[in-house]
């Protein structure tokens, strides 16, 4: 029991902040504080917009940015990551809000936080690196489309129609706008988005989002534009409370909580990886990052906040602003907290259409057109995975889209790997050394056939292998050369055994050579080569198998009696050993001494010399 407790404590300590993490706060405080201020200016309109889009209001977005941003900054695994409400998370939260209401969203946040903590302690962070690039690109493209469509009602100045399918809601909003146009809201949203997009190209370091929102608010106030505003905001964070928690509803919220936790883990680790790529010597700890995001999502709902993730755009701003430690992201959260306490009335006058313009521009900037175009042009498989993931994100939900993308990518990868398995017929060399006459060489070529298995022999390729090998006919001996088999699983081993059995039923003697050390276990466990091993038909190298095949032909009277035995050595390492059979040349094999394009057969008795 004590050992278990000690192991658990050691695992917990491994994900807690180290002394070096805290010591880094004092290295470049001025640079970090300036970076934090810059990020806070960028984050303010985003936090307000995403809070409103989630259905819980602007105050929920601010609470998330302050509480989750601070906790993830201190306990996360990246010194440069900035966390808070994000567009991707908003996409997942909208249907949860529609189905379970605000209390359901807060409960899901707490449950997702616990799941993330469990993933951290289980060291699951490293598995997030296995997500293929086309899935990530398709995921990002789909999110950008959903975020843009979510802003259509606010940008057009119409009430948000009922429904949880974003394309349908956006279309209904367009119809409502056509019936009752609100040109003021459309002008505000369009102007803010245009200023952000053009300004980002002109002066990337200037926070045009905040400037555009401030200008739109001033104009709306001066000329009394008929546009909806954020409304009253509480001057401060609410006291922490679990009053929203309904124990009886936990069972129905498990699936949404898993979806939120999966998205938080995926987006946070992707964002941390982006920060690593933008910095010089920084490297994040994925398990610590999951731990920090778990704490952030566990405590943010207690203050009325929505689930949070690492934010790629804000993290990129933080790195570009010169951040060197966690102090920058912590300062960003503190500055937003000051705004909540001191400027709630001013923030409440911001037009909703202005925030919609910010998020529309954000959605456009999320899409790296060059990267998407390159991915679509790379291979058909990559293009298919990217397109399916993007469409599923738009039509279904983000977690389902990632799962579909992973399944399709995995199936296509298995298909590509399975195509690499080769069964090459390797005929005997016409100029074998020794005193064989033309008639004997013809007999050898007629009765002995060697096949080289090349690549992985596993479930995805086994059936095709069985069909190809079972078609062998009109020979006396088949030699299976297995030194180039890279992988073999139970399915592959069973199919190999089935093929051997079918050949033997037709009177063909099967010899096996060059089995790799790691492949003996599945073959023996499934009884595939036990009978051949007992009969002396399993050889370390192909030359030994060829010598044995010649002896069999001599004993059967096909070769002249005694000639093969006297002229062909059994050991593969003696000078009189015949040249190994060679096969069809392959473009990816180096040229060797056997024949053009084919490497020479190893001449030593090593186990892998098949």
C-alpha cells in the first residue's frame, strides 16, 4: 500500500510546477509584462465574443479568460501558452447549451477538468502527437467555417434562430435579415472585420481588433446606431459556487464531458506545439499541460466560466510579443481581471455586431490557405482525409470529426502499408557454379521456385498474400525467403500457415529461410512452422534451403543421384557455395553483385541472411 501511495505522489509531483518554472518569472519581468499587456488587449474582444457565442454571455467569457488563464499559466506544461475561451470550444458548447442549458455547460466543464487531470496522471499527453496533419488541417478549416457561420445572426442584427445545427441557423438568420434588414449592424460587423484583416497585413503587431471595436463603440454611441449591445456586466467575478451542480444529471452529461475534454486536450497540445515551433529553445511537457488545463476547467465553472483550452492565436501573439516565461500569460489574466472590476460599464456598451466582426475576421485568419492548398495537392489520401474532417466538423461536431478523420487516415495508412508487402518470384541464376550441365540446370529451374516476402505481413495484407502464393503450381519445391518481412502478426502468421498447408496438399514441398528473431514467437505460438521445423525444413539462410532442395530432388530421382550431394555444400559459408538466387529488381533496392538492381544474397550463416 505504501508503495502505491509513494508511486502516486511521485506521479503527482512530476506534473506540478518545478522550482525552475517559478524562478523563470524574474528573468525578464519587463518583457513578460509588456507581452501580457499585448495579449490582454487582443484577448478582450475574443473573450467577450466567445462567451456570448457559447450562450452563457460575455461575463462567462471574461471569467474563463481570468480564472482559466491564470491557472493554466501557472500549472500548465508550456511557459508560453495562453489559455481561455476559444472558437473551437464554443462550437462544442453551443449544442450543449441548447440541450442542457447554462448549468449543463458548467457541470460539463467540471467533469472535463477531472477527465483531463486523469489523462495527465495516466501520461496520455504523448498520444496527441499521433494525430495526422491532414486531420489537424481539416479540423481547423471546419472550425473556421463554423465560427464564421455562428456570427451571422449578430453580424446581420437579427435574433439568433432556434436550433443546434450551425448551417441551418445561419441560413434562417439570412432569411430573417432579408425580411427585416438591419444595415447598421451589417455595416459595423463588416467594418470591424475589414479593419482587422487589412490592418493585420499592414501592421501585424498593432492590436487592430481592440482599436476597431473601440471605434465602432464610439461611433455607435455618438450617432445612436440601432444595434444591440453586450449589456450590463457584473463589476467583478462572482463568488465561487457549486450551486449549478445537479448530481442526477451527471450520467447524461458524460458523453458531452468526454467530447469537451478531448477537444481541450487536442487544441491545447496543438497550441503548445505551435509555441514550441515559434520559439528557439522552448519545449512543452504534454502531461503537465493536460494537468494545467484540467485545473483550469475544474475551477473556471465555479466562477461562471465556460470550458477553456490553449488558444493558438493568443499564444502566437504572446510569443511574437517577446514572452519568455509564464509571467506573460499570468499578467494577461490579471489585466483582464482588472478590466472586469474597473471597466464593466464601458465594456457593456460594445455592439454585438462589432464582436461578430472580430470573430469573422478571426475565422478567416485561422485558415492557412497555402497550407490547405499544399495538403490538397500532396496525395489523394491526404486530400480525402482533410475534406472529410472539415465536412464532418461542419455537419456533425468536432470530436466526431476528429474520430472520423483518424479512422479514415488510419485505414488509408494501412492500405498503403499493405500494398508494400511483395511476393517476388526469384528464379535461379542461369550461370550457377559447379559442374551442372544444361539439362540439370533446366531441371532445377523447372522444379525449384523461390519467393521473397518483402514488407509487413499483417491483417491488412495477409489475404492478398494467400491468394498470390496459393496460385503456385507445377513445381516440386517452394522456398519462402522471409528475411525482409518487417512485421508479422497473428493474422499474417495464420495466413502463412494456411498457404503452406495448401501447397503441401498439392504435393509441393515448402522450405522456409531467413526468419527474423522477433518473428519466431508468433509463428511458433500459432503452430505455423512447428511441423516444418521438426522435418528440418526451416533454415537460417537461403543458400542452405537451396542445397536442401537439391538434395530432395536427388533423392526423388529428378537430379542425377549423388551429383547434388557431392557438388553442393550444405554450409552457406564455404567457398564452393553457389550464388544465391536473385529476384526481380526493385527500384528501392541497391544494386548488388547478384544481378542488376538486386542485392547479393548474404553468404554467412547468420539467422537474418535469408
